[in-house]
């Protein structure tokens, strides 16, 4: 039987004190595990020298989410990759610079959630503007094809033809 990485020793009356870490007793394993966890999770990447400013980072994230939507619609990974390259090029940002900045910003989860809220707000605003524009255009087209509008057009055309004949 294969031993799990983090286990409770079988048959132990004091389960809380009998944790094992890869077969090492609890006090020793915790002395190893705790500093290791701090090193891995407590100390994320330091601020990169070429950190993207937060507003630009949010602009890029917004555009990346738009690209992801397009990718999902068209099922085209090449289009997505080219779009990413175009967005980063537009902001004069390299892929590595974006990844370093993204890793740095992602360290503070609460602040990152706030950034994602701003991205969502921008996407919602853009969606509302698109819907409003579409509604206005639809109303314009419906107005051009309404019976009142067509009769006005024909009467205007007949008036123009009468003026030409006189």
C-alpha cells in the first residue's frame, strides 16, 4: 500500500500529534514544512523593475478578456495568440513583462479582486454601449422601412417627378 504524502498514523489515539510528513514524525515535519511554506507562498516575486502601471495592466486585462470571448466564439487559438501579441505590442509591453507584472499583482488577492472588478465594470460598460448603439441602429432601420416613412418617400418622389415635368 502506497503511503500518502501527508498522513495520519494508523491506530493512533492522539491523531493531532501523530501527523507524518513523508514518514517523518509531526514535530520534525512541521519544523521543515512551515518554513518551506513561508518561503514558497509568503515571499512571492518582488516588484519587477519593468512593472506595468496598474491602470495599463487593467486596460490590458480588459482587452485580454475580450480576446478570450472572441476565441470562445470562433474557436480559433491562432487568432487569440495574434490578438494577444497585438494588444501587448499596442501598449509596448513584452509577454515576459506582462507575466512578471501579472505575477506581482496577483500576490495581493484582495487588490487583484478589485482589479478584476474594474475589468468587469469596463466590460459591462462596453456591452451596454454596444447594446445601446445596436438598439439605435435597429430603430433607425425600422423607421426607414415603416409604412409612414415609405409613403412619405413615394409622395416626395412623385412630387419631384411632377416638378421635373413642369
